[in-house]
């Protein structure tokens, strides 16, 4: 349902306000923000219904929100519906700025993530490797749930501050660690601040891929070689978020590198024998989820992927992968046999042969080149 009217002006005020709240023909906000003002409309889960009601209000509308309503707040929805020119926004300090102020820390170098309206695992992965981060939690994703999720992903060694009811009666700041965060019972009206040991900012990781084979435990050379892995990672064009499957993961080298390159990705490694896979994941990238089973049967119950690397299995596995791929997704598959590679290229649209020769010393001190078996890389859909 769409209303034909629109308000003359929408004033958006962050509380606590620096000045008086102006008169309006309709007040919109949470129950604790409205404070008996009328006529009023309480914001709930149905944001679309709230926007429709605002659209049907001739005159002035005043929207009341906590802190800075442009920071993970209602300004985004209002601007998308009514246009920025209709809005008059008056922010107060955000809960995140208040949290870092209470801790006496700058936050221009912090990763800030909201757990409102998104899977908690996605929020946890987004801050897993950050040296300084703040997470806005919610009743559906309270601080203790965030702690459990971070521990499950292999997070360790973080100092934690749970900053609750900032700017309100009952404000509290509690310091703990991830184990304490997971074991406690905390106010969901909180900002959780995560800090590297000592509160110092860790050096940014080096952007590198194609790690040497020696970095991973593997059996009889059954691993995607470093140079082939580097090409495959380039063809995957990893997004910042989403779901990636590593099918026939073997040692898990591709899954590990994907998790390191794109910490916001949910990486799932699938193999019928996960012994070495689990060991490499535990050592290098604990956030990778390990699934023990044969493809394509093991795909049941997994979220549809945005990216897939197929390192093992026949064309039936590739067909099953393509059938589950999300719109705009990419599949990269490697093969030793040309007939399988050609069949994959018919489905995906692109094919390249990767041939690598490694240098080694001769007895007289010179160099010779020894060629690896060529590997075919198919990718697409085109």
C-alpha cells in the first residue's frame, strides 16, 4: 500500500537532544523516546508500515531516535523513501562514540558492525581479525551470543568492554575477555568493544596468496599447488561478504586462503576425509567451517554459495554446484584431465591451462627447470 500524500518536512532528532524537541503533526520513535508525545507512532519491526504512515501525514513529522540516527539508524530508510532533501537531521553522539569515550580511546581506526537485522555469524566474522572493533548488539543477538560465536570461530586474545545503556540511567561499563563475554549474561542494550591485547592496533596483515605447499599438511602431494591456487583465487574474485564453498577441499589450502583474504566471507570446506583439512583449518583459519561428507550429498542443508571452488569430484558435482549458485555467483574448478576440463568449460564458459616449471640447482651451481603436470582451470558462468 502506498499513500498519495507526503509530509511537508521530516525532522530527525537524536536523543538526548541538544535543544527542545519541536512541535509536530506526528511523532515517530521507540516507546522510551516518545515520552507521551501525541499523536505518535511507535517504530517496530514493520518499518515499511511506519514509512507508509509517515507518507500519509500532511504537515510536519518528527522522528526521535537514540544517538546518531544516521549511524546504522532510521535516516537510511527515510532517505531512500522520501529523499534526503526532505530530511532535517540533528544527531546526538552515537552509542559507539560514547562507548569509546567512556574507555578513553580514539575510534577512527575501529571496525564498526551492527548485529541488528543480520546473521550474528556475519557480524562476528567481520570483526574476527580486527585489532579494534565495536559491535552493536540487540535482544536477538545479545553480547553473550556474540562471545560464543567469536569463540566458535577461533577468536582468542581479545580484551572486551561491554558498554551498556550509554547516556541513560543505569549506564555501565564492564571489562572482561571473550570467555567472560560468552559465559556472562549481559544487557542487550549494549555496545561490545573488542581490542587487541594491550589495546594496541596490530599491524595490518600482508595481502598475499598462493602460500607454499609446505605451509599445509597434505598427503602425497594431494594439494592445490601454490601457483594454481593463486590463479584460482584471482578467478574467484572474492567478495567482502557472502558464502564460499570449497568442494573436495583436501588439505583446505584454498578455503584457508579465502578466509584470510576475505574475513567477512562465510567459508565452508567440504571433503569425505577431513583429517588433514581439520588440522590445517585449526592452525591457519579457525573460522572455516568443516563439513565431512561426499559431494553432492553433503550440500544438503548448506546455505547457497556466492563463490565455489571445486577441487575434486566429477561433472555431476559441478552440475550440483551450478544448481545451487546464487545469482551473480562464480565457480572455479580445477582438473588434471582435459576431457573433464572441457566439459566444465562448456558449462562455465572459460578455460585456461596453468603450466608451471620450478627451478632447482644443478651440481655445478647452475639452474634447471622441472615442469609440473599442467592443470586446467575452468571458471564462470560467463
